[in-house]
């Protein structure tokens, strides 16, 4: 089994739903995004074009982050997922230095500190973060935490470790698609098994000429991009497992 994702530029509308969905699903703290984007404006007014490239961990077959990790906290897991074990992480950040895509983050502070702060914005008017969290009955955790994330990783990664996209491995183990794929309203993200020629990802990579980010480095990324504008069509889908 070899998991892969196809991102269709022609279907993507740049709404950012994938970024928000990822944050909610994985309990990400402020300032950290596992799913993000590259944006660039090309040309001179009035002949200007806007390029939007959704990004996430590429789960490279030859992952530089895993090869450089001294404790094997960053490692290759089932399905070719580049996985991270925060219990083994010593916070050296070699993986960040080795990753050519800039998709690994480091927790410099305790996550979700706003929910433990007692300072109020307006005295006798607004509540503090700690008061709001207590009102929800979860005084030490954010009230919107997704407990399912805790199936394979700590629900909240602690201070002093790195973190990154895992293709929502906690969903894959239950036969569900990554949440960014589910949340995409345009079905611009298609997920599946590259080893199975019958999956939609295999068909799309065969039908359209894909490209991958920084292919020349030999990392063999598993995120494929297809089409910018192409009149060809295919049945709209999110893929499957």
C-alpha cells in the first residue's frame, strides 16, 4: 500500500477550507498549520495572474526528515506515511533543517495557552480564556478539542517537539479519508492507494501529466498536482481507501 494525494488546480478555488479543517481535526495551536498554501502574484498590472498552490507534508518515499532524525522519532510508517513520535522527539529540529518543503513546525510554547490565561480583554465585561474553558467543563484543555486525534498521537503535542501532517493516520486506520480531503467543497483533493491501479489517484496520474514540488531533489513526494486549465473531465470524487 502506498498512500498518495492528487490536488487538482482546476477544481481548487483557494477557499482555505482544507487549512481550517486540518487545524480543527488535529487540535493545532495558533500559528501552526499542517496544511497551508503557496501564493504568488505574477505579471505587471493590468496583466496579472494569481497562483495558489495548496501544500502539506509530501510524505516523501526518500524523506530527508526521517533520514536525518537521530532518534527515529520521524520515521516511515504503514502506507508510506512519514510519521512522527513525540515521545522520541528530543527537539533537535534536524528534520526541519532537512525538509526542503518547510512543512514541519516546532512547538516553542505550551499549546493553547489562551485557555489558561486569566487576563480579560475588557474588565467586568468579557471573560478570560480560563473562565471560558472552565464554563465548558474542560479547564485544562481547549473546549473544541477533537479527542479522536489522540488515537495515534497525543491530542495536543507538548512544548519542545516538532509536528506535521500525518495524512490523518487516525482516520485512515478506521477507513476514513484525511479530513482535508473530506472538507474540500470542490473535491480538488483526491486520496487513495497508488499501488492499486483501480484507485482514482492512479487513474488521474495516468490521465493527466502531474508534477510534484521539487522533484529534482529525488525525495519522491507523494503529493501530485494536476491541471491548471484543461478541458478534460473526470467523475468528481474524493477518492477512497
